[in-house]
C-alpha cells in the first residue's frame, strides 16, 4: 500500500565536502514514497556535479524521483522556498546539505504523523561534534500550547530549527520569506506552528546536525552584523503581518519588538533610523519577566527609548 508522498528539500551552497554524505542518507531511506528536491543556490563549487555522480553511480533507479533546481544565489530561506514551490508531497522535510538522517527517518516520521493525525511532528536530533555528540530534545510542554511554543522560539527555550519539524505541506502556503541568513528558521517555524492544528513529539533522535562544518562564525559576518540581520528578519515579518487578523505573530509581538530594539541599542543604533516606529513600539509593552530581553535590560532600554522619542 502506498503511503503519503514526502517532499525532502535540500538547499545547496558550497557543500562539495559533505553533499555526498547528506544525499546518500536520503537516497538510502527505507520509506519508498518520497521525492528529493535539491536547490542549487548558485553554488560556486562541485556540489551538483558530485550529487549527480552519486545518483548515477549508486542510485540510478531513484533518478525519476530526484529534481535539481538551479537559481542565482538568493540565500537559504529563498532556496528552501524554491523547493517548496516545486514540491508535491503531502508532507515536507527540510534537510541541510551538511547534515544527514538515519535510514528509517522518513518511515518513522510518516508513521507517527499518520498514527496521530498530526500537522507537525517534532523530533529529536544529535548535534555532532568532532569527537562527541549531544542529544537535543524539545520540551513536550511547548508542544501542547501553540502560543507558548511560539514565544519560546524567541527566548531560545524551544528550538526554532526547521530541520526537526516534519510538517504538512499545506502549512507552508503563502509563506513570508525572510531576506537574510540569520534566524530565518524562527521566521518559518513561527508561521507553521501558528497554522498547525496538532503538534506531536516523536522522542527519537533521527537527524544529525553537524556542528563541525559549514560557515564558521569567525570567518563570517561580525556578531553585530549577524544580530542586525536577525533583527531585520524579525521586523520584516512584523511589518508583513502587523494589523492582520489571522497573524502568526499574535502574542509574540513584544518578543519581536523588544528583542529587535535591544539589538538596535546594543549592536546597531542605525536600526532606529531604518525603522522609525521601533522605539515607540517598544515603549508600548509593559515591563515583564520571562522575555529574551531581561527585566534589567528592559529598564535600561526603556530609559534610552524615552529620550529617543521625545
């Protein structure tokens, strides 16, 4: 009996050192009803050549189920969206090109989704380091409360990762896609969690998140630039959904605005000129504990903002 079709989406950029490991873990899945969509995000290396070579040499029978989409470099979020636009599955799984999954990952995720009639199956993962690995597991208490789960994305008490969320493709329609490669996963997760009717937790670690490869922060943008990009992504989403009745930012507006204002205050005050509403919006929210911006930080920020909006 055929099962629901799963679309596995993999954005590729500069992945020649690990794309074979990733693709081999996908092509070896025990679940047969899957399509694999690789999005070449203008990769400057041999990633696609190696992928095509692996497919031809070891998995020729899978070629009808594999698609490679090519586009000019636009960033990971837009590459994932290109994969979503091309997908046809009932369910979607995002996999990063420097990571890999266990052979029965799709089989177990589909079985859990069908058994529970869930819109999202959150599952556990291993953070892989050079000589050791660490199990990461979502808190079940987050999953039972949609608003709590979304709020915890912003204070890092829940995982914002896309890759540990197996979801119905219907949740991913009309998505707001962020511009920058920083915390774009949180923007995506905020939207699908809000739209989900039922979220369940499969307490099995099936995904391997490689922490030893990819863009090193020491070689990439500065801390201030990374945080500025994060704030811009959050504020772009805030502006996109602000005032809409059916809005995934309902209940998390304070986290978005206060976190962005704190980043502006501590990292890049030009953000206040770039987003003229930011200071006044941040002053709207009362002081409260339990936010990403701590209570003492809120007091410091409020003192500065009052001077700014005079």
